[in-house]
C-alpha cells in the first residue's frame, strides 16, 4: 500500500526548501557584490523614517561626501530603528557611481544569507531524496 499523498507533500516541501535556499543565496551574493570594490566613507543619518518598505520597517537616509567631493543623500537600504538623526555611520561608496552607497553593516550581512541558504538547500535535497525513497520502496509482504 503506497502513500501517494505523503510522497507528493514531501516532494513539494523539498522543492520549496530548495527554492527558498536558492533565493537566500542569491540575496547573499547580491549583498556581497555591494562591498567588493567600493570605498569606505563616513555618512550621517539624515532622518529616522526616510520612508517605509513594509509595515514598521524604516529606511533612513544617509548624507555623505563621495570621494570626488560631491554630496549625496541616499536611502540606507537597511531596516530598523537602530540609528538616530545626526548619528555618524560607516558606509561604502561605489567609486564608479558616487551616488550609490550602502551601510557597511548592510554589505557585511551577505555571508549568513549564503550559509543559511546552502543549509536550507541541503535539507530540501534530503527531503526530496526521502520522498523518492518512499515512492520506490515496496514494503515486504505481510504473512
């Protein structure tokens, strides 16, 4: 007697985990590229609520002088109420496009995404293997 519902559910759960892990790795790699050849600088938080992206997540703005001397104000791309207006923060500035910058803490969070993403992919693959084994396993006849 086969458990087709369990096989299908296990396959769907395994595929979900693999896709979620792949997405997390993509996010981590994108964040890791932010800091590659960018130059460090110091910026100042301009406001505490530069706009929201979600219900209670804040995205404060940063004012900074780029290496070429031009002054810019950009969204921090980081969420939370960790900073106060007027606070100095470490940032990374894109030397090829001085109007692009990111908080140093934002760029440094790439590695956990990649590590957790690979862990989730392994769990998803193990779930898929277990579902496959369940699908091909034939129980011994009862006597």
